[in-house]
C-alpha cells in the first residue's frame, strides 16, 4: 500500500457554507494522508501525525495551502482555439467562430493534439474534473477520453448531437447520432474515472425526434449525465419558440423529451421564467453558471440566489471558448461581480464551494470528489498564495482565512497553482 502525507494549511468545504460554519473545513497546520489514490485521513497535523506509521514520508508545505481540485461543470474542448474571438453575440458567434473551429475535429490527429493541450491547461489551472462538450465527431470523444485516461482524471464528456441549423458537415441524422453515442457509452462509460454525458448541443440544433432519442438513451443507461445549453440569449430563446411552438417555454422542449432530471446539467439558464426555475428545482437539475462567458457574449446576468432558492444545484463552468479563462479563480472573480450587480456578491467560502463541491454534485460525483474527506479520491492542489509580487504583498495585509481566499479569487490565476495532484499522483508542477 503506497502511503504519502502532506502537511500544510488545509481548506475545503464539507457542505454549502450558506448552511453554517460547520461546512468550512480549515486546519491551520493540517495533514492529509493519501493511500492508493484516496484520502485516508485529513485533519490537524498534531493529531493525524501520531497515527502515521513511523516511516511515512511527509511533504511539508510551510507557506502554501492545500485545497481540493476544482470542478468545471461546463467547458468545450474543441473551442480552445477561439477563446477571445471579438465582436459577436451567441448565435453569430456560433456561426462565425465556433462551427468552423469544430469542423476541424473530423481530423483525428487534430482532435488528439487539442485534447492534450486542453487537459494540460485544465491541470495547470488546478481543474481536476470537468463536464466537457466534444464535437459531433466520434473521434473527438475518443481523443479526449484517451488523453483523460492517461492522466487518470475524473472526466465526464459526450459527443455533440445536432441534426439541423448548423453547417452540413456538423449534422448527422438522429439515428447516426444515437448509434455513435451508444458506441461511445459502451467503449468509455464507467471505464476508470470516465463517465459519459448525452450531449444535445441546444434545442435550436436538434429536432424533437433527436431530443427524444437522447431522452431514451438516458432512460436505458444507468449513471449517465445529460448536458446541454438553456436560455442563454434572447435571440436563442426566440428561435426556440419558433422551432417548437408546441412547447410552453424553452425548458419544456427538453422536458417533453425526458431530458429534465436530477442528472441534467444545463449551461447558463440566464433568462428563465418562474415556471422554469420551479421545474428545474423540482427535478433536482443543475445549472452551470458561466460568468466569464455570460459577460463576454453579453448574454446577461445569472440569478444565483433565485436559482438556489428554487432548489437548483448551481455550480461553476468556464464555458471556454465563449468563456475567457480556464482559471477557476477568474471564474469565481467574475461570479462575484455578477452577484454584485444583482445586489451582493457571494463570499469567498461560497465561491470556493461553487468551484469544488457544488461542481462535484452537478457531476453526481460528490461521493468521490469535491473535498478532502476521507474515502474521496485524492485530487488536490498546492496553492501558492505568494505566487506573484502583488499577491505576496496583498496577502501580507490579510488578517483572516476568508480575506486570503477572497484575495486569491480576485488576483489568482494559474500562477497560484503550484502543484496539481490527480488521484494522489503529481500531475502538474508550475515552472518558476
Ligand atoms: N449554445 C449552443 N452552443 C453553444 C456553445 O458552444 N457555447 C455557448 N456559450 N453557448 C452555446
Ligand atoms: Zn457552452
């Protein structure tokens, strides 16, 4: 049995900090013990070190912070090369930048190259798990899962389903999309730490027939997730109303296909009606709040408080490439600002909750990841709170954990991620 121990300041969330201070796990001088890729113990150094076998090697991080790996609940791996594309809103941005970029993934070599870059970038930013859109090409999913398996990452992904309103090269019949999804589920779902997500892109690019087949896939397989986009932009919502006149509203299009369940993760959900909020909460569905994307595309301001009050599981997504950063810090930073515009931004504990345990909940993986509780997989980060001269100076003026975390949210990025551990193994080290 391989045992390793890491000493340092530890911070993680045991639950939603909105429920009370017991949710905040903090050990100023802590120890985590890792055995066979899992957390065997997590607590105060003095107590935990007494239980360690004498010969256990302890790595001591004297001025760093040990936190769980981040979970990105919504990201597109084929959009790495269109981050920061100027001057468009959603529907125009899809036509001008996104669809042309995704067409290149018909080439397996290109998909394999981008999969490596994409996963390395996640790990550089401390993101150890993600729910990922590939393209319509089956090879794009094979490439991503192959690269994720090599890194032993807990990753959920799926092949995009589109059968209308996109370039012909990206369209497939409902039957072909269904057949290829089934092949991918058989090949990858539940293999190691990988999971499959049925992935209709969004209502405008699928017929009711394709959405119904996606619903059937969900019913026929245990443990799948469903990911799609919902109510991101006013023009998108008008298009959905025209394409599906029989539906009560946007969410109802998915509901009629059996796609609104507690295994559904909807990206955005910015312009929802009260009925849609209520229905999402009733179903136990999740929303991925993607603030950098929502601001970049001018899509609107997500209602975090109302979503949570409706019983919806809210997590954070970068939504790269409409999102402008792979960094969970920068995503939390923008989530705070969106909250400020709505009245009051979430505090640092809440922001870290959204970026870790809430993401694990959206991915239905909270028994495996999301914090450092014993029994969970050992996905954790060594953060350097003095990674830049400004961070170092600002940190020196902080007087509480909460203040230090909030400064990390405001000033942090990939430079603050010194090491990323995946299932107990060192997977990334920042080059100084
Ligand atoms: N809606 C449908 N497809 C997409 C996409 O790729 N990105 C975003 N942000 N919204 C979408
Ligand atoms: Zn998206």
